[in-house]
């Protein structure tokens, strides 16, 4: 019996450090969590990181917010921002404000290509200046564009004046390209790296083909194999319709000249 007790004690001492190491979050800055590739090197690990809230969508179906390292690492191949998903949102409501400095803990996850942290704990610090938005200028080549946008995923971004080349779809997402690109229409088989989607999580975006939109500001996210700007609620969107694409008035029809077949 004594030998058995000693063996159990020895076994617990051997296993204790490993268990402790697994339960302790790894402290790592946002840009290291993102890494320089399409997948985080910390997937499946519990991390602790800090940053400034640049946009919040906790009160929407998205149930999360964007957190960004205020200094960054100066490396154009690594993003300084990340999406924080509040997985316990219904049971544990949370409110954060743009400009709040937070320390968050959670598991790193890749959600269909979007690097995110599944929030488990949050500590509030003092407020901090919000980093300037990065103006997106993706290249025309699709492969180069994917690398460019991936390196800015999760960051506060803006777009220059952009033309709608895909009107709002059934998911409430229009697609745009730079207004000065000369592109007016894109077909499904076209490979166009400058195309970026828009998400109005707070308000449904109703944008028609050909309209020019300015004032786009929000966090850069990724879903359904497309990069999209999730527009911040305070973004000052200005929309100029394309008058050449406005439907003309229907011509008058004389009584008795129309037949309906069933």
C-alpha cells in the first residue's frame, strides 16, 4: 500500500508541470498571433494579448469586436489587428467601446480562414488613441491581393471612393472596386484582386450597381473566400448613384391593350 501511495505521489509531481503549462495562457502580441501566413501559428493554443478596440459589433449577429496592437511591429506581412469572438455572448453579455484598451484571453481559432480569438476573459485598462485606419489598395492580381489583404486582416481599414460592381446580395453584402479603376462590371469567372466586399452588420446596406461610395471605414474580415470591410456604425457613408443606370419610367399602356395569360 505504501509503495502504491508513493508511486501515485511521484506520478502527480511528474504530470503537474505539464498540466500547469497547458492551463496558463501564452502572452503574445497580436501580430505574432496573426503571423505572416494565412493561418496562425498559435491555432488551438490559449493566449493572452492586449490591444485597443477599433470597432465593436457585440450588439449585432456578429457578436464580436476588432482588437489592434496600437504600436504594431512595422512588418507589412503581419497584421496588427484581430477579430475577438464572444462565444458566450447570449449567456454573458459584454460591452466594449472604441478606444478601450483591453487584455483578452482565449483560444486561437481559424474560422473558415478568419483568424480569431474565442474570448474567455477580458481585463479593462485605460483608454487609448485608436490607430489610424489603413487605406486598402489591393493589387489587381488575385494571388497578390490575397496576400496583401491577409496581412491586414483584423485591422481598422478604409477604402478610397469605390464603385459598386456587385449590388447588395441576399446576405446584405455588396462588392466594390476603386472608383478610378475603370472597372464597371465583374462576372463570376473574372479574377479581380481589387474587389472587396462590404458588410453592414448594424444596418442593411442597400447599394445599387454603379453607385460610388465614399467614407468606408471598418474592420477587415474574411468569409466565404472573400475579404470584406465590416463597416463601423459611425462611418459617414456617402453614396452617389450612377444616373445612367437608373431605370426609366415605364411607358403608358392604353386600356385594353394588355392581355394576361395563366
